[in-house]
C-alpha cells in the first residue's frame, strides 16, 4: 500500500507532440493518498484508461514521473510495481479452475500453497462464489468470469494499489450494486489504495472518496462527491455530474447581480468585473417553480416538457430560446403560469468555463 | 400417417451421382480387384481374403509401414513445436506482419515435385550448393548412397515445405488472444512459460488439432519427394507405403495385392486420424 504521486505526468502516443491536441494526457501533478478510494470519471476517450495504464506500468508516460510512496517507479515494469488491475472485459485463465485462477497471482509471487489456499478461500467467500471454486473457469458465464477477474485483483493483500478499469460493464445491474458494495467493504477492511475508472457517475460517486473528473486528457476537478455536486470547478463537471446536469446559461454580471436574457438574477455575493465568456450555473435541484407574480425575482418561463421519474419530475422550461431544467418534487403540482426562482446561494458564475469565486 | 414426398430424392440426386463417381465407384473397383486374381484377357478368379492376408503378413509391407510411421512421427515432432515457436516469434502488428505472412505462405505454393527437385539438386555432391559445400567441409553426406542422408534430406524437405502451415494455423490462434490477457498476466506476475502454458496454448489448441491432423495425414501419404530424390533408395531405405504401392501396381502390375494394400493403407490412415482426433478432442472437452 502506498500513496501515488503523478509528477508532471503527460502522455502523447505520437513521438513529437506539438500542440495540446497531440496529448492523450495533458501534464498534471497530483498526489493521491495511501488508502484512498479514487474514481476516474469522464466520457469515453478522455484519457482515463491511459492514466490508469500509466499508473500500473502497462504504459510508459512520455513525460513526468510516477511515484509510489515516494519511490520513483516510472521505469519499473508492471511485474515489479506490485499493482493489481482488473480489466473491462473478463480475463480468466480458461484451463484453470476458479480457485487456481485466484491462486495464480499469489503462487507467481512465491506464496506457499497453504497460505495461498487460505487467502483464496477468503476471497471466494467475500465474492460469494465459494460454490464455484472447483469449476473450470472456461465454463462460467461472462459475469462470473468478471467476478473471478475481480477476485484476482483483490487476492493480494500486499498490493500497492488496486486499479479497476470499468470492471462492472459486463455485469447486470442488480449484481452491480452488490459487487460495488463488496468492493467498498473490501476497501474499508483492507484499506487498499483503489483507483476505479468509469464513465458512469453513479458508480464513481458511490464508490469513491474522491472523484477525479477528466475530459480531453485533462483533469478538471478532484473532489468528494459533495464538492463536485455543490461547487463544480468547471462547467463540464457541472453538466457531467448530476442527473440532469447543471444548467449553464450565458449571462452578464454586475456586482451582486447577474442578468440572463435581460432578466435580473440576484447573487449571494458580489463579483469584480470579470473577463472572458461569462456563464451562470445552477443545478435543477435549486430552481423553484412558482406561479407567475408570486415573487419579485420570479422569471416567467414557458413550459417545454415534463419527464416523470417517479421520485420527482424533470421539468424543461424555455426562457428566450434557452432551455432550463428544473426539478419538481413528488406531489408538487405544476404552476399554471410557471415562473422560476434561482436560490441565490447556489448560483455559480463561470468565466471561460472555470468557476469564479466571489469577492 | 406421414405423407412422404418422394420428389425430395430429386434434390439429392446430383450429389449422389457426384459422390458415386468421385468416391463410391472407384473405391468399389479397388475392392473388386482386391478380392480377385486377374490374368490377361480380363479373366478374373475369386480369391477371397487371400491378398489381404498376404499383404498383412508380408515383411515388405511391415517395413514400409514402419518407415511411414517413423517418418510421420519425426515430421510431427519437428514441425509442430517449430511451427509454434516461429508463430510466437512473429510480429503481431505493423508492416512486419504482412511480410512474414507472405514469406510463410511461399513454400506452401510450391508443388511437391518441385520441392523434391530443388532439394535433389541442392543436395547433390557434384554440383549442389549444400552437398558440395558439405563435401568440402569433409562431411560425408550423399543421399544416393547413405540411407541416413536420404532420410535427413526428405525430412528437411518436408519441414521446409510444410512447417509454414503449422505456423500460419498457430498464428491465427495467437492473434485471437486479446491484449488484456497479456496485460493481466503481467499484472499477475506470470512467467513467459506461464503465459504460453495458460494463455497462448489453450487458444491455439483447436487450430493445433487441425495442424496435427493435416500434417499427419499428409506426411503419411508421402510419395513425391522420395520418388524424385532417390526413387525409394538407396536400397529400400526410403520406400514408403505409397512408393511400394506404385511399384506393385504399376511396376509389377499385381492388381490384386496392390488393391488390397491400398485398402489397408487407407484404413490405417483413417484409423490413426480417428485416434488423433478422439484423443485431442477428449483433452479439449476435459479442459472446458
């Protein structure tokens, strides 16, 4: 177990990167704590798997250093990094039984037969596949194969870190929740440093202590799920996290007041004159729909559509050609002449997509 | 009561005719010869199983069969491991792939007797590059006189000609292994041997079964190479079943014994192929 530092890591697949676009991963400095559970979250092709492979050593970064617990491992091959990794698609050794599969990483590292047997039994129990122990791995269904690969990742107690590359993609939803809970339990029990790559925000937010949101080879924000929800540092994070994501509206800002399409919106704090393209961000959860005229700050809007999600309704409203999504709690009725009110404390201002702090 | 539609036979008829002319009729002709003794003027006498008994008890047949088994054994023992080794060493991406594949396919395109002729000339002590060079170095290599040299030459020919087939089949199994398997093996700290044993070999198993069957059947039918090289000599040292068969059928014009011998020969190939197939698919089933 070790902390992981990325010291100026960047990666380009082509030999001589000239512009930003040539980098699969843009230069970054991060220090990830020992025993933390991190999720790398981002859309497909954002570089999260590249970053994971750099940490595990399957890929050598073209720039920068990787340190495990202060020791430079950039040039160490995978075998010597003492890392466990679980891949997106199940990898099992088909001629071996389930138990042999789990014992394989242990035996390769010279653990005695007896010791490995005990450890394998523990992992089999933990994953609830003890009954399959003596079956040939090739006879298993895809999702059980993936559980076996997961088990091979968890079987080594001494691994510096366990990396997961979208490991639950092939597993059906009910089992997914169960396995995620298991992983969480394993994490609490053994305190491994875990890094979990996913494009599914629910998975990231439920699994990780810290979520790393990436886009186009760049880390946009590292934060707890709460931080990502309350204070997205970048409009992309706001839109990507949350369901539906944050509303981002072009605006102008004067002191403690913003204006969107000629409507005044009071802010909780005042801002200096801001450069760049200004946008206002507000989560659907913090927009109240009221009857027109009941409040001073209510902005009259047109109703575009309603999605009933059971627990709440997502209401799309139009404001001078802009679409805004708001949540209507269960049981609340739609106003006949709707108007929306933004709760001032939750309105964020972005300049060139980056969060601006108030004065 | 089920109603039969007899017109369905019409659809099967073309295939039946084809099979009859290509397989059944020639085979039955051979069976016919094998049970009779023939003289000139188309006179035939029923002899029952006499020819079969004669063939099965003849030392000549036993010797030729022994040579065949030894030859197929040696050829398989060299070509299968060598083919796997070459396939493992081949590149899996980049321009090297096509270059290697073309180079590997080249020997397969050359006809048997051409291969025989190439090596026959290559190995000649007076003018052949190999034979003459070896003679210069003082190596006693002369396939026209030494049975060992003749065997080595024929085996070299076959290995040169057909190892590519094993390579191509093994390679097709290897490229079907997803990268994640190799990555997982590195993460699990697997040795090179373990990667071969637990990842690559299981993936190659099916194609290797085909490779072994093809190479066995084909090597067991060896004819052209020894025929071109020494005509079965020196002495009888490279007289394989097929060469012997031709000598009996065409050289001596003993149709009865020749027919009996070809049937026995055919059944031996069939039997051994079946044994190989059963053993290897059994192993495969147990694995899965």
